[in-house]
């Protein structure tokens, strides 16, 4: 018994005519008839009543039809699964990354994905969060690591990797270190060094200042945390960083919490859908790299 015989059998059963069935499967009528006859011999029973102008199923044919359809569907599922793996092996992913990103787990995720699927071509582009989000929305990017304030961008699926409050970072002995607490109004009285507009950290800072009608004096901008910390350590300005960023420079800078800024700065992976096998696999590797729990299975 061959799949093509089942295909012809289903075609004749649905068309109720050998000529129309032959046209549907793109072979001659005699070819369809010969294959159906061979199938009937193998099964030991006639599948069609051919005595009338319209072909009808026999009792045996009715019993066989559902199983034949199921067998063809199963074969199709096998082909689809193999096709997905083939697409994954030969596919391409375009990933965006916010400027100044130094997240080692992200690089670990990309490395792990590459080892598991070396045939996938991964392109990595760096830009501001705003432009990256737009790239995901338009389909120019498959996935992007972006910064945001308080919540991921609307209309996109997201995996939040980091959610932290802003801190000020200054050298030891700076006047701000002698204060019992630090308010945003105290911070903006000093020159600041921060990420550029379009990044999550800068968005949190700008929104917090706007809500209090404060105007920050951002005299220096840098896309990398190392540069911001180095400038602050030399006394050129007060650094505005996230908690984990500032912790990396505790040997040269003192981190000061902002008492009245609760809005977190987020780093999140965003995408439009997970239809691509490569996308799904990269998200799996990202969850592992950042030690995040697996998503719950879909409801039945």
C-alpha cells in the first residue's frame, strides 16, 4: 500500500468520478483506475461501486475513507515538521540590539543558538530602542533587545530580561554622597552623563523629570555603560545608570538610589510572533541564558 494509492482513493471518493479525480491528481484516468484496483486487491475488498454513472463507496470503502484521510494528514505533518527543521537549518534571523549593550547572557544565548543550529545566518544590528522597535513592527527585524520605561512596547510580544530602578553614580567624596537621601531634584542640580535619547534609561529619566517639571542638564551622552562610568569617575558629571550597571563599577563609583523615582528601566526581547522555528529556538536559548522560567503550556 502506497500513499499515492490512498491519495487517489480519497480523490475518487470526494469527486465521485474517476475522470474528475484523475484531473485533480494530475494523472490519467487509467492510471487512477489501475492504482485503485491494486489497492483493492491488497485490501481484499472493493472500495467503490462502479455500477452507476456516479461512483459511490462500498461499505468497505466507507470504513477505509477516514483512515486513509488520517494517513495522508499524518504524512503531511511529517513533511511539515521536516520542512520546519530544514527552514531552521537554512534560515536567517535578523536581531537588533540596543546601543551599548554589554549583556553577557545575550551573547551566551546567541552562541548557544549558533552551536545548536550552525546553518542559521544571524545578523546583529545595533541601534536605539525606538528604531529597533519600529524595525520589529515593520518586519525588518525578527527580534530585538530594547530598553523601555515601566513596560514593553505595546502590540509586541516581549520577554523582560531586566527590570531595575535608576541610580546615580559618583566618585567617593562627591557632595551627593553626604546627603541622607537623594531626590530627583537634587540630582538634576548637577551635570549628568547618561545614555542617549531612545534608550530605556534615558526614557525613564526624561519622563520622571517631565512629570516633576524638572529640566536635567545632560552634558555628556554615551551609548556604553563603561564610557558613562569612566566619565563619572573622572568627575566630569554624575552618571545615571541602572542598579546592575552601577554595581559593576563599585570599585570606582558609589551608587546612590533615587528615592522618588520608582519607574523601572526595562531591557526586553521583543518580537511580533514565533511562527519561525528559528525564532522559537532563539527564545528558548535566551530563557536558558538568563535563567528565566519556561512559559506555561497553552490552555487546552
